[in-house]
């Protein structure tokens, strides 16, 4: 990965020749940054392109507006910027739509502005084009900020939260080799609130992290890790508490057999916690965070990752 003040480039190449490029052009005079995700066509690779504009305003985020001509089928959700759709979350899978092994291909989920509310939308690259948008929800609630996780066998998990009178976190799953999604299940417990979730799976155990309104004296919000049990219910554990009133945006990560979460803990620091081999969450030292831009956020998350893994 190469970084500079004016350009951010990430290049990943697989043995099948599929090239994923993420380019963000950042203007120091303008708060918006353009971004592109593409897999250029080769004799042995597929084509997948997602274009848009990233802004500092987290929601709605103008992410879907194309900024150079492309043939139909290679632009996903071309009208999303006009509608005011929410931010996308993207994951890569080595398993094709048919369930067979493949090179890396992208899957995307986002909050689709349906007019009176937001619904959770999903699409994936089938090797030649984006699949038709599948709506994972269709109720009158505002479903927001979805995130997804893809297991090695191709199983896909998606989480989101409902914004309104009730703030609840939901999970749906598409099992490996299946084209259907499970009925959404509630992750949050009882009457507790839940916002901006993230999901990950390690050693067959699924975990959802989210923020909730705290009941602890002097605290404003908690970060919760909900671990799914064999029977399908969840065990909830508070892994951090803060006086911060703005979004915490807790994100789970799985890498080289380790699972951790980090979140915006205070005005100038991130919090983090890692689950040990016994299943207990161990708080980590806070990470300094002085740049509130999305670049600053990603750099801080990267610093936490480096500290945990290396």
C-alpha cells in the first residue's frame, strides 16, 4: 500500500489475475474525495467496478455517482447518489455465485433509500456483471449502516440496525451454496438499544459488535460484543464504555486467528479490545487519534491492527 497527501492506492493481485484497485484522490481544498474500486479485464480474470464519491458527511454519503463513462452492467447502483443511499460496505469472496472456488470477487451491501425509509440492499459480482439488487429488508423501519462478513466457504453474514423509536441490531445469513437468506434475527437483548453493528466469524463462532446507550453511572455509550451460541441465542458482553455522545462505529476484525474490535472512544483516542483463546475480551491500550477525517480514522484503525498483529 502506498499513501501520500494527494492519493491513496491499494493494489491486490490474485493468482488468477484478478486485480483489485482502490484509488482515492483527495483534494486539500475540497472536503470530498473520489474513489474507485475496479478489477480490470484480463484473459484469466473477471471485471468488477464500483465508482463513486466519498464525502466527509457519513450519511447520506454520495458514493455512487460515476465519474467516467462505463458500459452498462459495470456500474452498481448508478442512481444511488441522487436518491441519497447510505454508505456501502464491501467484502471479497473466493467463492463464486455458483458456490465453486473463484478468484477474489466483491460483494456489496448498503442502505437503499426507498422513499419513505431505508432498506438493506445487496449485490455481488457474478464474473461478468453485478447481480440484480436483492433487498434483504422491506419493512417500514429505517434500516441503516449494514456491514457484511464472508466466511472461507462462501457463507455471508449481514448485520444492520433500525433507526427510529426502536434501535435494534439484526442479522441475516446466506449459507454456503444457497441463494436464499435466513429470516432476520434480533441480536440486541431485551429493551437495550443497538446501533452501527459489525460482524465477524472466528473458528465457527459468530460475533456481532455494536454501540448502545449505557446504563453505567457517568457513561454515555457502551461497546457490546454479542456472541452467538449453538442454540442460536446471543451472550452479550460490554467490552468498553465511554462518555462520547457521537457515533462509536465499532468494527470487528479477524486475521491470522485473532479477533479484535476498535471504536472511536474519545475525542482524541480510539479504544480497542481483543478476544483471547478462552473467549474473554481483553481491553487494549487506547490509540491516539488526532485526525477526524476518514483518512485519519482508517490510519488509526491500521495502527491498532499493526499493534495487535505485530
